[in-house]
């Protein structure tokens, strides 16, 4: 059996460069390498609702944004099944069965859940005015995420490193299910980006993470002008006041982005004074290289990557009904697979009562007089 690749995103906003280098770019490569039996990419609207219950309209509006981002990056619905989580009701049944195999204490130890609870004021630790109760659905979303993965017997889950605890928790659930009921499910492996800087791209403000709530994102859907303005306003080395001053490359997001995006041929094309990024870094560190020159180069590099994405997006935007049709067909195809797995699970749990002729016969025997 070949690899089964699966991954997804919450539809809470448009996707940005952090998503792109952390996962999207990798997915398109995986798709085109073709070294898999099946590949699924899905929009995790049910998960998005676990902390947006009062705002379903936000989730609804962002389904199409994420779908457009997928297609414009080059995901091909002929090769990849693209679907919407809420359209696969089998996932909820699986989640329910898995819940019985997971303890509250184990969920409380999940580092991603801990961080995300604190971020949302769900941990009781926030100040009184933004303290909120913890929704049960949010607390248990790692279980539902395990169902997402298991329903398709995924072997390979390409995600960012913040998702590592989710995959680990899923593996435990698989071991527990298979140990209790029999070998039905498959333990997945995480697939991280090989380029370390891509695992967590900083924001344009230099903060650790690109994130919508911090307002430090460059979106895939940004027009060239918006992207340019954001790069020109980027945080650099605050100690690099004059061109001749030595500059710092570490913690300088302009260089982190170049690490994530620039390839040697970009220098030939846009900055022939240098052969590669190391030469630019050396010059910047010595002093004598201005921020704006580096930023102009970054703009060219980013635009080179983003222009084809933007063009494909514009084309798909002119045929939105076709995009929904892709999602509908993908959801239908995904549902077939999930239904098959659920059936196998219920067989293993011996709760497919009506398929169980031996059960019916033995009960009949027991009560016969
Ligand atoms: N938790 C993921 C995120 O926030 C989204 C997600 C939901 C997911 N279910 C998944 C990712 C299953 C991989 C596999 O980005």
C-alpha cells in the first residue's frame, strides 16, 4: 500500500506566506511527485467552529477564500481530493468512539491545546474581563482531528511543527483503538518542511509568528502593491541605522524570508551583484548594505513566486460556482472513504448488529424455549 497523504486548514481567514512555506508549497510538490496512493486536503470548518460558535458567518465566508488559495497555489482537483470537513458526518461518529479512549488528563497535557487555550483566555488565567469558559468542543478538538486523520487511513500528515502534539495524540488513539478492538486504523506520521526556517515564518513585524490577529501577514491574495508596501514597512535590525553600520541577519525577518524563498537563480535575475544569499548576508553583516536594497530584492523574489498564484486566483474568482462544485465532488468522494473506515471500525467494535448473523442467532438461541 502506498502513502495516503492528508492535511487541512481552519477556514478562519485567507492563507498567508506562513501557510505557504510551512505547508502549501510542500503539498503542491507532493502532489506533483505523485508518490502516493491518494491525497486529501480539506477545509476544517467543524474545527474552526470550536472557538467560533457565535460566528458561523466568518467560517462560511472563509471556505471559499481557503479553497481559492488551495487552487491558486496549484492543488489540482484531478490529483487531490479537496473537501469540507462538515460534509463528512462519519467523522462525528468516529470522534464519539475515540472520546472513550482518551482521558481529560491526557487532553490537558496536550501542549498545543494548552497554548491555544491561553491565547483565547479559555484557561481562566486571563484577566477577569476577557476570561471565558472553555467550550467542550474546543477542548476535545484533538480527538476530532484524530478522526479526520484516521477516517482516510492517512499515513502521512504534512503540517507545521505546532501540530506535532496533535499527531502524537492521534497515534495514541490509533494504538488504543487497535489494541482494544483489532487492527483497523493506521498510525500516521508527521511530515515537516525540510527547510527549518519554513517551520515558523515570523511576521513582517519580526514577531515569532505570522498571524492574522497580530496584523503582520502577507497574504497569498495580496495584490503586488499591498505586498510591496508590507515588505517596505518590514521590521529589520533596529541597530542598523546607517547604511555603513554592520547589520544583524539573525532575527531580521527580511533575511528569514529570503532564506525561505530565494534561490540562486533569483540573484542572476534580480541582483547580479551577488551570487547567492550568503554573499548578501556577509555584506550586510560587514556593513555598507542598506535595508531598502534587500527589501527591493525580496519584493522581486516574492513577486516571482506570488504572481502565478495571483493569476490563477483571478481566473478561479471568475468561476466561483465551479469552485463550489470541486468542493462538492471532493466531499462526496471523501465521504465514501470515511464511510468504509467507519464500517470497519464498527465491525471491530462489534456494534454492526444488523450485519451480525451470529449475534442474532445466538440471542435467538438464548431465549428459545
Ligand atoms: N489543526 C489544524 C490547524 O489548525 C487543522 C486540521 C484539522 C488538520 N484537522 C486536521 C491538519 C487533520 C492536519 C490533519 O492548522
